[in-house]
C-alpha cells in the first residue's frame, strides 16, 4: 500500500521551510505536496520516496506527523481516463475521502491518489477493471 505523510503544521512563515529542511537533512525526496489551509494551522500532505523515514524524522523534530494508506492509481494521460476511473468508483459505490493527482511524464502517465475506506478491497476492484495501483514503486519515479 502506498503511504502519504500527513503533517499538522502551524500557518506561519518558515514552517514549510522547516519541514523541507528536515526532509533534506534526511535525504528524503518529495514527489508531490499539497497544503490545505485550516486557519491558524494547515494540513500538509506529502508523497516522498521514504515515507516511514520522513514520518520518524518529522516526529523527532516535534511535528505532528502520521502515515496514511492511500491508493496511487496509474492513469493514461489522455482525455477520458479520469472519467473511466470515476465511473469505476461510482459503479462500486466507493466514496472518495480525499484525492489529488499529478503527471509523471506529459502525455504518458498520470497518478491519481485517493483516500478511501477499506483501500485493500477497493484496490482489487480497480485491478479487476484494468487499473494499475502503485505501492512501493511509487517512490521510485
């Protein structure tokens, strides 16, 4: 199962750089990042090449960090791919709790990351529908 690093972070100048410095000091490469504003605090979500190491390093420096299981689904980077995936979720009556995506190489492959309940069960549905679901290989791109 792919892992996302979630960090509860104060919404003030320098806090993102503090996270970046910890990751750099621990030789951790960021693949993608999202940030959600929650007023005085924010929620930073990262896909990194060494999620367990990142989680431990951040906790060691006092950050509220947690690992979350996600599905990282490979899509063709072309019109209709997203619709096909959303149709699979709808037909399977799967509610998406959180999601974001990124392109690995333009016009080649995209990755759509989702948080769902019972990800192992949903993974099997997606694979049955012909979708590739990344696990550790996500960290190798």
